[in-house]
C-alpha cells in the first residue's frame, strides 16, 4: 500500500533483487528465500516497520570484521518514544538466558552467511518462533553478542506475531527451549522437561509436592551441568535461582 514495489523498481542497481510472491507465504519462508538468494558475506535482518539508524550497517560490519570469532551480533534498540532497550551483551550470559527467552531483538541481527547456511537458515516448522530457534542454533554454533549501542528504532503494534499469535508462539517456544536444553547435553525425564518449561514461563508453584519436584529438578540441572560444563556454573546457579524466586519459591 505504500508503493514499495514501484519505488524499488526505480533503482538501477544490480545488487538489489526484488522478489514478489504471487500469494502470501509467511514470514520465515520469505526470509529463507532472501537468505538463499543473497551473495554477500553477511545477512542483515530488517523488518519493514522498523527504522535503522543511518550507520547501522557500517557499524555492525566493522564490528564483525574486528571480531572474527563472532558469528552474529545484535544491538540495543530504541522505541519511538525514545526509550533505550538494553539487551544482554556477554556470550556466556546469553547462552544461559536463551533457556528462558530470546536474548536478541531479531531485526537488529547481522549473521555470517556461511554460518546461516550451515544451520540451514530458519526452521520453517516454527512459524511463530523461528527467530528464537535461530538464535539458539547460532549460540550452539559459536559466539553471539549484542553491541551496547541502539542501532534500530523498533515499532510495537497490535498486528505483530507476538500479539496476534501469542498462544501458538508460546507453545513453539517451549519446544525450542527443550530442544536447546537437550542440544546442550542435558537429559531429563519428560515430566522434568515439562516442569522446566513451566519454570521458564513463570508458572506459579504452591503445593509441597511441586516445591519438592522443583528442588529435585534444580539439583539435577546443577549436577548435569557440573559434568557437561555447558554453562558457567555460578552464572547457571544464579539463573536457576532467579527463575525459582520468580515462581514464588524460596530455596
């Protein structure tokens, strides 16, 4: 409705590829189409309703070039009311907190294209949470961080997937959490995995039996991590205790 197609076609630049779908295909199918056609060293994520600062691409490319061990990075962001939103910066912290939620603003990402190809781009079986799954897959592959600078103006609105498909998004997010936990080497019973997802989503535990099960889960996770060394032990312990406290449980 904003004449985007007409405007794009006015540019005489062979680097710009305009792809038009004859029918609506969905968010992540379209992203994958673009990623597979791209030939550059990096893939930038960008949504039509957000606004990048003028230096965004330059700053993120220079940052990645200066840090060759990084496979991706996001950034802080601003909302249109001027508020700056801060995201976790340290990789070791991000690795742990991905068990809880996505630690990146998706449209702030820059990713090395060869890495994106290795993980086979976005998993289209997660139509409402593939960005969360992508960040988990990247964290398993290598170092990802957030640049401590707002490089994007992000727009909240009522038509976002987070608002429109909230229930489905939460269901997919639970599957992603467990897949990520398993990929880090943890082995829990099915009941413990369900309990873990409840703990990560602020379900309140009130009965003595629930409290006991949470304590057993806590001990099991700490014990397995001591062997696996997937996460920094003290940071992982702090993370679990915060989640437990938020579920109204006192350790």
